[in-house]
């Protein structure tokens, strides 16, 4: 456990929620794939037809046709209920993704507030002024300036 703890402490992305957002997104894709392909549109028509068949079979006293229609009706209702459960899970995943994304966004904002862009630029300018004050060799000053500009473009004020 100590090894895992030390490993976790070294993880710079320990508090990142990006992988959780990705897992949630993958689950939603899986759930959408599990939905029946357009069958729900025709399900109500099939339910109506099956109910009509059940009613006719029951009125005629045909026990076999009644049982068949009842079985078909039960299957259609269960399929609809399963689809409803899938949609409920999709909505839960969407909400989970929204909350995770907001938490990750908040985390990133908080990380950036530790030192703002403006503060970083002020620091870099102060370092450059100190270097210019202390280094007399123009070639070295030029090389340092080029290297800093390659990392962070500084505006001349």
C-alpha cells in the first residue's frame, strides 16, 4: 500500500477527472448502441395490433391464440420498459458527465489562479531585467532573450 500511495503522490494528474469523463462518455455510447434500432417507433403500433389480437382471441375462446397474444404483449411491454431503463441510465450518465466536466473545469481554473498569466509575465520581465543588469555580453543576452521568446512570447511595452 505504501508503494501505491507514493506512486499516487507523484501523479501530477491525480485530481484530474478527464478519464472519468471519458469512461462516462464511452458508457453513453454503449447505451445508445444498446437501444433497439427504431423499434420503439413501431412498438405502439405492434402493441395495438397485439392487443386487438388478444381481444379477438379471448372473445372467440381460442386459448392458444390468447396465450400467444398475451405472450407477445408481455414481450413488447418488457422491451419498452427495458428501453425506458436504458434512457434513464443515459440521462444519469449525462448528468454525471456534466458534473464531472464542471468539477474538472473548476479544478483547471483553480490551478491557473495560483499564478495568473499576468503574474507570470511580470515575473518573466523581472527576470529579464535582472539578466540584462547582470550580463554584459550582448551575444549571451541575445541568446537568452531568444530562448525566453521561444517559450513565452513577450510583448515590448
